[in-house]
């Protein structure tokens, strides 16, 4: 989480397998504008929101006292970038759900 916001945007774009020209099409800015934003820009809030939408993401303010908890949660549930669903689908055990299969017939 020590990456700058601009570095995070670029990492997210690359993780999604998108090129800068893909972002240009997604958010409707010129190539030069997007390159400048990603390299050294100082984008306005509405531009950041537009980029976040193009990256299938949300901008959030996280209180410093909650930052470690948010980082730990994000690291423990890395999503599948294509679906946005967590990759670590753990099947719940009976101890997690004592009511599991309670209405099913025993065979």
C-alpha cells in the first residue's frame, strides 16, 4: 500500500490486462491525457472517479486507523479479476454451519 495512487492505477490496469488505449476507449479521454495522468498527472476528483469506473474499481477514503484491517482483508481475498469474485472459495464445513443439510433425508 505504499504505492502512490498513480502507481496503483497503473498496476490495476495491467492486472486487468488493459492497455492505455483500452482505457482511452473506456473513459473517453485522449491518449496524451491518459498517458500524462498515469505518469505524472494530478487528476481532478471527477477524472479519478472516471478512471476508477474504467478499471472496474471504486475510490474510497480509508481512515488511517482502519487501514491495516482493510489491507489485511484485501490481501486475504484476492479476487479473480475477470469476475470480481474471491478466488479462495472455501466450502463451509458442518462446524461453520450446524444447520447444513438438516432437512435432507438420511440415506
